[in-house]
C-alpha cells in the first residue's frame, strides 16, 4: 500500500492523533518521519508486527558494551551525539531523584500533605496550595549544587565537537554550570531561569521570584499581590505543554543522531521517554543507569532490546553515571581530558559565552579557568584594590574586563 493511502487508515489516524496529543510534532508530508514513527505501532495495528519487528539487522557496533561504544566513537562514526538525561545525573551532586524508593523526592513529601506526590508539580494543586511548591523551590533553586563528573562529560563531548544536543529533564541547570553551551541544552521540563504569572503569562523578573521564595510565605504572598496572580518559575508542571523549543529541535536533531546516550532516568514521563525511539534504526544507543529502563518488551516505543537475542545496537551499563562515563572515557583515552575539566570546575553562567570565544586550546583552558574561579578572582581583585593604589588601578581595569 503506498504511504499516502496508508496514512488514511483509521488505526493510523488514531495513532497520529495519539502522538499529537502527547505533544509530538507529526509531519505527514515527511515520509521518512512517518515510516520511522509508524514502523512498530503501525505494523502492530495492521496485524503484521511479526514480519517487521522480528527482523534483526547486523550489529552496528562490534560488541554491545562500553568498549564497543568507545571503538565506534574512535572510528569517527559518532559525529552527532544526543544525550538524554534525568535526575540520576544529579544524585551525586546531592539532589535526590524522583522515584528511587526511600531516597527519591516522591517518597519524602509527607510534610506537604499532598493527595499524591506528583501533586507538588500540578498546576491545580499549586493554585490552591502554592506554599508546598514554593517551599520545595527554595531548596531546589540552583546555586546550592555543583556539577558531577557526568555533567563534565557532557562538556567534554562538546569540546570534542561531538555533542549535537543534550536533552535534559532536570531543572537544576547543572549542564550549563559544567560549561555546556546554552544552545546545546534543551531543558525539556523547563528550569528556574525565567518566571511567569500563571494566569496572564506576563514575564516576571526571575530574581524577584527568587527573593520572594527565599522570604517564605510573606514573600510569595507579597509577590502575588504585586502581580495580581501567582508567579511560578518556568518549570513544566503536569498537564502543561513542553517548551516549543523542545518540540522544534526534536524533529531536526533525532533523525541525524548517530549515537544516543541515555542516562540517569526512569524513562517513564512522556513525551520525553518516547524520544529514544526517534533515532534511526542504525543508531547505537547506550543506557547508563542503575536499573534497566525503556525496554521495548515492556511497551516502550521502539525501546531498548537489551538482553534480547534480537538486540543489535543497544548497550547497558548498569551502575552510576559517573562510574560508567569514567569507564567510557578510559576506553576512549579521554580520562585526562575529563579530569582537567573537573579540576577547572563550574563555570559562571553569565560568563559562559566569553570562554567559548577564546580561540586556541590554551586560551580556551585559561578562559575556562577564569570562569571556574570567577568568584575568587573578584574577591582577590577587591582585596588588591584596597591594599595598594597601583594594584588597585590594575585591579579595577581587570575587574572591568572580567565583568564585561
Ligand atoms: P526518576 O527519579 O524517575 O529516575 C531516575 C533514574 O535514575 C532511576 O532509574 C534511578 O535508578 C537512576 N539513578 C539514580 N541515581 C543514579 C546515578 N547516580 N547513576 C545512574 N542512575 C541513577 O527521574 P527522571 O527520570 O528524571 O518531571 O524523572 C522524570 C520526570 O519525572 C522529572 O523530570 C519530573 C518527574 O516527575 C516533572 O517534574 C515534570
């Protein structure tokens, strides 16, 4: 059956509608996207699933392990790497994930007396009881946590010119703090970088919200009176649409991806979790996680076939992100590079662009060092300015240059 008439079949119309309802962009004029999207589910709805999904292509990497992925990268086959991450990336920084029994956030919200744990991120609950989210936001507000080894690995991928994009579900902005360029990060569930009124959508300076949240109920109540509505950071709550940038870049990125790395996520929240199925059939996929997730056999859309005989491209590293990525870097001969980036440390977000502008690798490192130590630099210059007029003059000029 030619593709256009296939698209009119009622089962297919239903499927397309389902995907659109989940916030995905479905372009019916793009035969490649159609074929990719529909392959598994369409085949199933037409009763021919066995014919298609049982075909096993040849392995796309020599061995389905970390060494195999390292070899694939070393052979220059991974030029456009997408990394999809979740809360497990930041647990080593001291931020709990959501669903790990006992330590996950959803097991530790009793004091808020919620109807169910996810209500903390529900817009209806927020309207009625804003205090719970505001109190949590005070703890989660970026600034208290430092990037992990895994975050610096993202930066290393960028420095190597391999990172096409990092899609993160996290709201901690640690990718940026590790020095990954803002344009290479898609905050699929938003973050604390901006804020809006929840009724009119008016933009509110985020610093105002942060100050209010730090002051507790008195602060956020005053902010509400000032703006005539509740104000919330641009974190995506349940029931809200994902950012337009996520949907736009998703389409352009995933079809060209030649290596997908997924780490620290339970892959249970749609539409994010479905993205693992959007890469092409020949794209290897590496999952670094404490547990197996996103399995096709458990219903994940074009999910991982880890542990199955018909697996020809999926690799699972069972364990902590930091450990798995250190193992990968060792196999790649990148251990020293990773250690250097970690030694440089976090980058001040507002100074990020200038370090990218420095051309030579030596200059880059120097720029990065300045970024990593910007707080200490300002302090040292301030002290110099106080103790000596000459040093003070030089200090002021340096200060001015650093602050540009
Ligand atoms: P989850 O808490 O659902 O999953 C975290 C996953 O990371 C689990 O599989 C853990 O076993 C694993 N993990 C934890 N620490 C790890 C470590 N150091 N190394 C490797 N793996 C580790 O978190 P997410 O998948 O990010 O949405 O949750 C997705 C979304 O659900 C969140 O963005 C949030 C939440 O509701 C919104 O708030 C909209």
